[in-house]
C-alpha cells in the first residue's frame, strides 16, 4: 500500500490519491506498507532512487543497511513490534530513503509509532515542513516508544523483585500498625512453583530487553550516518533535534544495560532461592530418616526370635516397646531443636 503525505493547510497529512505517472511537488513523505513489487517499481520510477526489497532490508551488514543511492540516503533501522497488540514482542526492519525533497519509508509491519504519527503532526504542524524533519520526527516517535517500553519493563522487574524478596507483611511505620499485604503466597516468599514462573518471566523480559537493545543500537548507527551524510545541509533546528535524539538514544542504551544487569541479578537470586527450597526438602527427608532410625532399631531388636527375651512374657512388654520407640524418635527431635538444626 502506498500512502503519500503532504502539507495541507499547514499540517502534514495523507493525500487522497497518488498518481502513478508523477509525484506531486508538495509530497514530503511516501509510506510503503507491505508494498508489492509493482508498487516498489512505481515509487522507484517516481523518485528516481532504488527501494530495497524485504530480503535486502533483512541483511545485517552495516553496508547493506546504511548506504547512498543516487543522492539519496538509504537507512534501515530495527523496531520492536507486538507489545501494544499484546502479542509476543518481535523485531522488524524499517527502511528510510531520504532525498533532499522527499522521505520514503518501507516497512512490512505496522508499529505503534507510525500509527500515532498523524496525531503528532497535528500537535506540532510547523516541525514537519521538510523531508529531514519528517525523518527526525518519525525517529523521535520510535525512540519515545522504546522509552515507554523500557519504563514498563522496569516496572515489571520491580514487581518481580518484590515477589521474590519482599515478605507478605509490611509495617506501616507512620500509622504505627502492621498491615498485611499479599504478594501471592502466605510464606515470606513465593513457593517453588512461583519461583519457576518468575524464571520464565525473567527469560521473556530478557528477550524483550535484548530486542530493545538491538533497536537502539541500529537507531544510534542510523543517526550517526544521517549526521555525516547531511553535513552542512542540516539546519539549526534539525541539528538541535538530532542532538536531543543522540542523547536520548545514549541514555536509553545505558538504561537498557542497567535492566540487563538487574535481570541477571534476579535470575541468579531466583535460582538461589530454588536451590534453598530444594535443600529444605532434602533436609526434611534427611531428618525424617534420622528420626525413624531409632524406632526401626527398637522394632528390629524386638522382632528377633530369641528363646530368652524377658519382655516377651511380660504383661507390659508391648506397651513398653511402643513407648521406647516414641521416646527414641522424640529425643533426637528435641536435640536437633536445641542445636538449631530445625
């Protein structure tokens, strides 16, 4: 699908139709969404520059993602999609073909920044009157979306950290009273099944953070190439927006690295708690074996068939054996208790 955008009544908006013969002079942005080969050829004929195919966009070499073609800068960045639609996050390539007059975007996905760009144009109509400004504004929208995703991811990690480390009773110091707040389990931390769910959640979060890092790195390289390619043609307003974008991308990359470290720490801590949980289970079985060992010994002794065993003919011999078994089990229990092993 081909959509052409031009400034109409001071606002960048879509044109009703696009002539296959000639591109209108006032078109600033041509958006190719899931284009067919015929549509790619038509845009190439209108603009006089090549439009990369889907296979070419997927190549990971920097020379294939950032290059110049007949005076136009061809730049491919990675965007994260699927989160707003509550689907599994994935990455997709978006190519920007920037000419001195027109910006062309080629994409085979519909990320949220593109869907909300029209509203941004209406809010700030004066910032979209040149092709490079439309490019920078689109990239700003993408970076802002990445920032929102990072903030949501940080909030999710805080919730996971609380589930793993916080107790179920919180003291309200100001009120001077104890208030109980549930975190999903009655003990001081989640049960082993909950910790396994935490590990799965951390794995999904780590995958998302990796995709965000890939997107930020690709955008950072694209902006550096854009600055170098524009050179002195970049005006003061665009140069200031570019500096702001550079700072945002750098800070978000650091933020992403911090989240990766937090995920690693939570993952190690969760595995440690799972190990403690397993050790407690083994401890219970070990103590049970020790507790039942003396009664087993007593029962074994009195199970022997000797001719001379006084208790066999004693009226209280059977109760005596039972009491002896109970005492032999209870005594080690209290001894373990006093030693602090239980």
